[in-house]
C-alpha cells in the first residue's frame, strides 16, 4: 500500500468518529470547533484521523477511583 493510501485509509468521516467515541455527531462537531479534536477539510468533507481520536482518548484517560459505599460492613 502506498503512503498516500495508508494515510487516507486512517481518515474517518464525522459519523464514524462519533461512533468510535460513542458520542453524537453534534458532539464531535463541538470538539472540532473548540479545537479539541483536530480535523482536516478535503473539499466539502470534514475528516478526522484515527490517530487523533486515539490521542484524544489517551489525553483524557485518568485512573477512576470508585467510591462504593458498603452498608453493613
């Protein structure tokens, strides 16, 4: 596969990106508009790199501490 095809294969449309993030397309649009999720415009299409989605998730990862109240113990 050529480098050009490899790089375009990793581009997702907004609905595909929304599916990966389990968010609405509108939420993806808000993230793009706020500059939190980088996107590229090619013609009329707005595309998001898979690597940008992975970075977006990793940057927001944190260790979640659950506070479970146990009754009777």
